[in-house]
């Protein structure tokens, strides 16, 4: 019976189109587009375009089949966190944020977007602000980490924390730990010469409540006190 409409002919020896797109090289043998579509739809063949993609397909297949992934390596890690020496053994895949929150129970640093876009996870590493959700913990071996929990001295707030309270620099408070850590670094970096400069250098920290004018005032207030 002849084919009709948009159906492809069953005869795989049928003449192929001359545009070159109907012939696809699969595993070294020319095949018709119809056979190619059959193979893809039935998942009866793995199309290996280079060794990396082949390995990736194998991993996907193992995961789909319910096979547990191989255990990741663990390495010793030494940090100074909020002035205290910490020695732990960590999964080499764990981020600094997850280490702080899940293993060390320092939950002040927040997981917002988990893609380095909102700044809620900002901490200070050797005085430099970073997005801890994007940084592997293991790369900070021997470094000093300061989180929001390490800024105050007992009951005495850090001047930037006090300024946020004074100028009402927060509403829901979810972004506040990252905002404050970033503000501490912003002041130390000297980027407080104008409102526009503060906004530019704090632009990596988002406030979904829209407290930006108060945050700018808080940073100016803290900077004015010689923080």
C-alpha cells in the first residue's frame, strides 16, 4: 500500500532526498531518517557523539534505572569560622553554603536562588565577600570565613548591624544576613562615596521587599561612624 500524507515510506531502500539532511551517519552506517527516528523514539540505541556524551548518557541510564551513584571522595578541611578553628571531613562536591548550614548549623546565611544571583548567601572569606552557594567548601582550606553570626561581639551588634536596625534596612529579613555581610565589605573596600556608588557595589544583593533606600542609608550611616 502506498503511503499518504506526511507518512514516510516503510521501504528503507526508498530513494533518499538529495538535500543531505535525510541521511544520518549512525555508528558508521548510513540510515534513513525514518530508521533514525525509530531508534530515537524507541530508545533502542545510544547515539554517542564523542566519549563525554557517551559517558553522560551512561550516567543518565544508571540513574533512570535506580542505580545509586558512586560515593564521592571525602577530604579533610580546616577552616577558621567566626574566629574558631574547625576541622571536618567533607564531600568534595559540597558547597560552602551547605557546609555552613547543613553540617555546621550556621543557618544565618540563607539559601535563596542557589544560583549566585540574589546574594542571600553572601559571607566573607579572608575579608572578601563571596556567594557561598557557588563556591566549593574544599577550595577554602586554611581560609577564614565570617558569617553573619560572627559579626557581633556577644550582645554588642556590629556597627553595620546596628545601622540596619536604626535605618530600618530590612523588612522580611531573609536577605538581611547577606546584605549586611556585603555592606561590611563594601565599606572596607571604600565604595561608599555616593548613593549611586553604594547601589552599584551592592547590586549583587537583592531585596525582594524593596528596602533599598533604607539599606543605602544604613550603609552611609555605618560608614560615617568610621566602620
